[in-house]
C-alpha cells in the first residue's frame, strides 16, 4: 500500500515529520494528563482531574539566526524535533513524566564554535471558560436529569489564575491548585504581556555541547524542582517505553508497526487516575472533561491491553461497578466522583440506561477472568453510593444480565430497545429489535454462565445458558435477512432498516451465527469497502460503517443525519478492528485492507494518532481515541496466535 503521505512511517515504527508536514498535531499523555503539541508549541495541557493549564510556544535563536525545527519523529509519548542554524545542531524532545503530572521539553545542542542560544518561552494561559447559567444553577440545585442526560457537556475544567513569579524565575498559578512552569536555568528576562501571557528569555552558552530543560507540572516549586532534577530519568523511561512499543511487532513492515505503536499508546494514554481512588479508561482527548470512564469504549480499549496490562483493565472494571444501578441498568459512562456537582451526588451515571453497556461490562469481566484466571476480582466489594452499601463485582454483573433479560417484554427471546439513541449509535433512535444489542446480550448471557461456572454456581450457570440459548435462537430466527445474506440493522412493527451495518459483525465475534450462513455473511463485506463500492462518491478511503445509508430519516439527528457522516457511513477504526479480527479468523482476502486502510488514510492526512471516525466530506472526529486501538489488538492477536475472544463457549454450536 505504498502511497504519498504527509507523515511517513519509519522502519522502527516512528512517524517521520518532514518540513512539508505543516498541519500536524501530536496528542499524548500519561495517567494524569493529556497534552497536544505541534512542533515546538504545546497547544494545550489538560490535567485530567480538571485543570486547563493552557499552552506555550518555544523559539530558539542561534546568535541572531532563528532555528527552524523542520524535521522530527513521533513515537509513543515522545516527540523529537531536529533543527540547525549557524553551525548549531539542536534536538528538542517533548514528553511526559512517567509517574507524575508533568510535561518536559529538553533541548540538546552541539556547535562547531562557541555560540549563545537564546530560548524564548511564551506561556499562554487559557481564557476563563464561559459556563452557562443553567450549569451554574445545577451545581447546587437538584437538576439531576439535566446533568446526567447531557448537561455535563457544559462543564468546563478550571483554568489557571492568580499568577506569581519567584525570584528564580519560575511562574506559578495558585488557583485552583498550584501549577508551575520553569527551567533548569534562571531566565535573563521575564515579563507579562498585555494579553496576560508570560514571556521568559533564557541564554544558553554552548562551547561544544549543552542541554537545557523546561517543564510544567501540577504542583508547587518543589514539584517543579523534582521534575527538572529527574529529566534524564524521564527521557530514559520514555525511550524505553518507545522501544517496548516497537518490540510488539518486531518483524512488521513500517505501516503495521506504526499502527501498533499508535494503537497501544492511545489505549494506555486513556487510562487515568483521579482522586477518591477512581481510575479507568477515558474515551480520548476530546472526551477528557468532565472525566468519565465508559462501558463500551472501555471494552474495545481493553482488548489490546488484556494481554499487555490486565491490571489496568481490572481497575477499570471495578470502577465501572460504581455506576451500575441496583436494577442492573448501566449508563454510557461513570463520572469521576470528584467532578460531580454537589446537587447530583452520589449518582455518578453519565447518560443512564444504555442498552449495550450491561453486555459490555459482563463480556469484559469474563474476558479478564479468562485471560488472567484472577477470580478475586469477582468478589471485590464495590461501594454503591446511591444505595449506601457495597456489592460484589459478580453480583453487579449478574444484575446487569437480568436487567437486559427483563427487556424481553413479550417473551420472544428478543430484547426490546426503546425509541432512544441509547447504544453506541447515539445519533440514531434505533428500536425496537436491534441486531447489535441482541447479539451482545446473547454473548453476555453466555459469558455470565462462564462466570457462574468459575464461581461454582451450577444453578446460575444453567439459568444463564438457557437465557443465552433463547437469545441466540431469536437472533438467528427473526433478525436474519435470508434474501440479503446478512442481519438487518433494526426493525420495529411495520418498518425496518435492512441495510448492512458493520456493528452486526459482533455476531461473528461471539460465534452466534449458524455455520451455513457464515459464508454469505462474509461475502457481504465488500459492500462496506470503498475500494469495491463504486456507488459511494469518494473513491477508496476506508470501510463504511453502513451501506446503503439510513433511509428512516426521522430516526436520525445531529451529525448522523448527514450522508457519510458519523454513524451514517463514516469509517470508525474501532469497527475496522472488530471486522478485521473476524475476517482474520476466516482467512478472508480483505483482512489487510480492513485493518490497515484507515491508518494509511490517516497518515496521508497528517494525523499522528488514532482518529475516532472520519469520512472525506467532513472534519474528522477526535484524536488519540482510545477504542480506535482495536486494529492494533487484531494485529497483536494474529502475531501471537491469541484468540480474539478468550471466553469458552458453553452453548452447543
């Protein structure tokens, strides 16, 4: 797949940034922050417990000649730029501290003759957020439904303020918590500009070689001092981490290796730690505030980490439990407790009652147990703030399955979904019988039987097996379109959306499809591949999530109401990973295209981290999107001959 790209993957998996790469941004992070950089500029630094530290711009002059950092590379959480001027050769590395909330920039210089480098750093504090009146009121008056059902999007992180300058030339913002900026040298000049920015000018005398470091951290002067004193260790750890990422596919070509690195890093960067012992996977940079961990995003994010960092998956599962209702209903996500307004506490739910969330919780729990053989997670007692009591993780999982089972109100084996956008397609009111939700439920019921079996609960095991069998039988009997050779998207009395939807391929992931139907279902895949589908107008750009597009227009709203946008025909890399992993099981000829084309297209556009969704006609979704690591999971499973779905099947074929 050799094509001209704005960003070129190197043989070691790094992404090479040449001087023609004008519009790139690089997102990275650790457990405490997200950072967005472009060349020598940090565009935004967000400490994910809820503090926006703004950004800064760094320039270097060798004597009187500006240094142009026109070449570089990105890998993992490392951004390395090269520049030269007047016989000076410079390397600028931007990265994060391994265990603290800090970003560093480290300058290394080599010169042919003694030279003075003049480094100017301009700190740009963020503008104070505009918070609407309703959000202010909701912090203290019980408008719980408003917050839970979308109003939380109006919440803004705190912005730094109340600045002071120390005698040594460091800058500290005292509100809401100390945030400190500074360098290994004292500045020759420091001044506050009319727009509130701070300009610090440093002079670095270089005889042959010299280094200079700059950092911003969450904390006071002591925290900054520690950050600057440990720069060498921070750099060593960042390089070791990059080497580990490169080792995951040691013999792969540059495209595959760079995809693996970017995917695993996106998943790792999404894991955040918060006050109150809360931790888990966020969805991505654009979903960082108010911080919430997700059931479905977390499920797909965890796929690449289960073989690599199951400890993170365990913490995510335990904290998801804090959002499961006593009935077993699950929200889309669970808020970090420290950001929830007093008026809504102790309820942590974000977008209550999503129909795919209960299934994803049970599936991920079963997969974690299958991967690790760690049964102790099932007995973990998780606080249930709304109930003023604790409940075990296993009890929460069984309650979630029973909740879904009660949604089969007419006893036909199909759960009835209400006319609401309450599954992954959150711009579409899919109802009442949805293949995607039904398939997840059938798989999750069988997974619950596996968990009951591991716990030595034979009665529960048999109950869940019967439930799974009924759900699977109803799926195949009522939602399969024999004339089309695939499952429908959804239907209700009198009408149906019968197009091919990529999310229905969860049926193959969980082995829910009758054997005689699998060849026909696999042959339908070409309708979604833009290289083969000439009915769509944009050429070869990836895998559409549906085709034909939705025809029940009144069910659509927002971005999905536009053709080839969002859920209505865009490419979603997480679904590419789902489909690609399934195709790999059957040695399908289009496996490589499905897993790689989205990443190749991304590099053509200059996108350095996994994108949420995209199509040629519209701006892309968020970057460093955690669940877009799924194609990397598929490559990892294939390279290590690991099963994509490790939970044993208890139902008869």
